[in-house]
C-alpha cells in the first residue's frame, strides 16, 4: 500500500480530541492554522508551565490509522482525530522512522519528525484502559510508546485526506525516536 493521509484534524482549544476537517493549512515553523498547538514555542500546557520559551517540537501530531485498527480490535472505539492527532496516516511505519525523517504530505507540505508523542493520563480519561494499550513495557522492560509522532513544519501548504506521503530518511547513522 502506498503511504497516504487518511484524515486531517484540528482544534482551536486544548481539548483532547480534534475535529476532522476537509483540509488543514500548515504554516512553516508554526504548525496547523487554527490549532491550539500552533506556534514557534511550546503550547502543550504542562510544558508551558515548565518553560514557555522552549521551541515547539510538537507543531504537528501524526498517528498511523493502523493504531486505530489495533485499538478497535481490542474493544476500544477510536477514529481519526480522537487521540488528538492533526494528520492520520496509513501505510507508514511512523514509530519506526528515525529522528529527522522528512515527510512530504501531498504536493506542498514537508514536516520533520522530531520524536514520539509521550501519552498521558488524558488517554484514560478518553477511554478507560487505553493508556496501557498505547504505552507499556516490552519483554525487555523497555517502555513502548505507540501514540504517534510529533513533527515541525519545514514547508507549509494544504494537506487533505488522500494526499500521498513521501518519506525522506535523514543521512545516517539514524537515531531512534525519543519522546518530545
């Protein structure tokens, strides 16, 4: 399957879920127009409390639709935008990408993957037990985070469902994703 955008979402408030849109406008160096997390400095409320001058490495949140499939198969009810993502993808191993991977979304937009989303207890507020499904320890005791990746915007433009995704890996050696 060719990598594709399956949904785009945004919210002007710091609500957990984001509303699906027919398209989103992405602004270079800032994020999604009209979204509460747009900006050059951090917008995530807990990070703002710690240091509001930190650069915003979480301008765009991407989640793979395969995670929704997995969660629904486990008895949860989740659809695009429900977990707060701006861009829902299919056919891309987002969690396996190295830090610094550039994703071309459609003909215009280019984002750089900065790291993993660090899921929080709000996921359990959304649906009880979901946090353990998206963050757990593997057999080696390592924490596995499956709630998507975060990115910054290099080139702005419009993103729509159905847009193709092109993956541009950084020069090696590749660094695994860490929470941002």
